[in-house]
C-alpha cells in the first residue's frame, strides 16, 4: 500500500461501474477519462448512515457537479448487486465502482486498519481524490466528513477550471 500525494500520477484501475450512464454494469478504467477531470470518492459501505449522507449530498447537488464536466464515481468494495440496491433505494444519479477484489482501495492507500469498540479490522477510509485531465492527483480529502464532502469537491473542481 502506498501513500499518495497531490501531484502524483493517479494509479490506474479497471472496475465495473454501476448506475448513471453505466446501467447495470460496464467496465471502466482510468485511461477512459484522459483529458477530463475525475473524482473518485471512496466510502466504507453501501446503505450505512455516513455513506448514505455523503451519497445523498452528491445526489442533491448533482447538477452542480455535472455542470463542471468532471466525472464522479463512488468507490467501495461492495458488489455490483449491492450498488444497484443502494442506487435504487436513494435514487442516486451517479455511478458507483465495485472494487470487491480490493485492488483500487489498496492502490489508492485507503484500505487501512480501523478500530471500533476496541476491535481492530480492515476497512475503507473515507477519502476523496480529484484527478486532473492529465491523470495527476489535484486534491486529496482524507477522512472527509460526509456533510462537508460536496463543498470540498466543488471547490477543487473550480480550482481546476471545471
């Protein structure tokens, strides 16, 4: 696992996108977005309180994000079927990437040891990466609070000129 920094080349990935323009599942890769800004927001689990708050915040301001011309994907280790249920339940207009093999979370350094009630376990740290048109990391928001997420993303996209 590596630690990424602003200015680093974004790690390449291939995953199945569900929802939005991608319907019930379409393979996508980082290189598909060459020349365009991309937001990857990593979240722990579909249909949990913080993740739902974050996703619904994006949903409610989807036009503002969509108008920037940037692409946005939520990323979790949940299955495509779980993503479909989450998207349907909350009417999410944007796609989610399924990383059930934990390759993307590992490459982006967000698969970390966590602790709850004294019990340690591995899980996804809520982190967002904004990637510029050249495939370089333009902004990183580690341990982002779900309610503050959208404002940070929009500000970073504005700074990119999106």
